[in-house]
C-alpha cells in the first residue's frame, strides 16, 4: 500500500496472465539522485516492480526490472587525471541495469553487459533463455496440476 500523499503511478495495463497480481509502486518519468541533492540524476527507461503472489498469499515475492535511460548523459570525465595531453580523460559507461527476482526464501540478481558486441549478445541470450525456461516451466506446472487433481479424484473415489 502506498504511503499517504505518495503518487504510485500504477500502470493501467498488466502483463498477460496477471489479472490478480498487484503491481507495486513505480516512479516512471521521475528523476532520482544518487548521493543526495547534488548527486548524479538517474532517469528510467524501464522501471517495473511487480508483486508475484496473488493477494492473500504469503508476501515478499517480487520481480524488479530497471534500465537507466542514458539519452541525456554525456561521456564521463576523470577530473583527477594527471596526463597533461588528455582532455579530462573522457570514458563511456554502462547504464545502470537491475533484474531481480525474489520469493520468501531467496533473491537473485542477474547481471547484463552492453559494453561490447559479445557482452550484448550474451545478455540477450541470457534473457531469451530465461524467457524460454519460464515458458516451458509454466507448461510443466499446468500439466502437473492436472495430475495432482487426478490423484485427488482417486483418493475421493477410495473414500479417503
């Protein structure tokens, strides 16, 4: 539940199959700062936070996806550089990215790279593999629900 006076910005569309899920607080379009008032501003390209359990089930499970929007950021500079020929040592940086899944017992945070073609290919492969794994896991779970129900009917027929 959001605190009084806090804008939740809950989205009106939900991922398919999540009719009963409850999205948590989102901050789309807002700027947050790292390190206080004069810190580095972070803008979100993706900022999704979802509770994974339906209301009434034990809480704590969530999915979080965050990708920093770096469109308005320039190269970073090393102002402490001592090389007299350097123009403040400009360097590129990766966006801040978080993909985190948690339940009541544990949490995983996956890392992704965009700083090379190989790193990007591996990051996309990791995501594609995770999506495929979740899809086949769901199919297996649905099949086992049917088997569980079949065994329950057998027990009922035995009068137990």
